C-alpha cells in the first residue's frame, strides 16, 4: 500500500512533526519544532493554523498520507474519529473551546499536507441548527446502508457569501464503528466513487444542556450536484 499510504522516508511537514513527537527526530531546517500537545502510540495532537483554542489536528503516529490510504478502513486500523472526539470534547485532553465542535478531513485534492490529519475545530451555530432541522424532517440516514440515498442528501450553508454545499448525512449514536469503513462500504464502493475524493465532517449534536449523545456524520464529493471535496466550508478555524 506504499503507493497510496506513503513511506517513512517521505518529506512532508506534518509527517516530520509526527516523527518529532514520537521519536524526537528534529524536522529539517527551516521547519520549526512543533508543540506536541499529546502523544500516544496511535496518534499525536498538534496545533492547527492559525493557533488558537479551537483549532487542533489529530494525526496517526504511523505513516498514512490521507483518506485515500486503504489501511484506514481495514479492521485493524485505529479509530481516529473516536480519538479525535475524546480529545476535542469538553473535559477532553485538548478540548475545542467553541460552542459547537466539528471534526473534519479533506480529500486528497483539497488538503495542503500529506499526512492524514483530522481537524478538531469549531462549527457555526447555524450549521448545528440546520442539522437538527434536517433531523426533525427525517432528511438523514439512521443506518449506514442508507447514507448515500438521495433523500438523505441536503444543502448546508457555509460562511456568508460562500453558498450552499450538498452533503450526505448520517446520524449515529456513537463513534464506535470506523467511519472510514462505513464510508467506503456504504458510499464509495456502491457508487463507484474514489475514496481519495471524499471529505467527511462529524458534528456532535448539542442542546442547551450540552452534548446530546449522538453525532451527525457528513460526507460529500464533487460527484454530487453542488457537492464539495473540502470540510473547510463548515469548520471554523480562526
């Protein structure tokens, strides 16, 4: 899988950061040493850009270029989405300090660096409201097998002036299943799509009393009318 997943000798800035955090290997000049916010056998957590209290990255400690790497959806893969939520949630090791949390990953073509990284950031209150509205209308899948059905696709607005983008929406009660596997088996393969072109966003459902115990899992790509290959329309980094 090296052609899709990369080699340990690859020259990628985020991969150099991971190697510094896990092995102490100093990044090549002029790349600065990163702040290793958390280091475990499976992943590291770093600051995103710009650095603030609602913009972090979770990266595998092994070499994985991105969403196109087949390793991420096999049975032995770590559950990086669950790890991201456990870190980003209120009370987590690196909590995202924002009223609503969003976790996201970009497609191969939309990202800037080639070491898999899940963004742990904020998400707009309007996105949270829109998703709860769609849930009340029954316009989202409640089983992974329904995820790609046209009736579970809906437009969601991004920043002012950016227009709407269409997402496939699935509601889950937990993140115990590997979301990459669910995407690959229920959306990518049945529709003859490319995993490399997919973006995913996870939005924990929030109410006035806090986390409501379920998650909205959004997916899109440019095969959808008004679809997108980036999570950047919905996540708030700055």
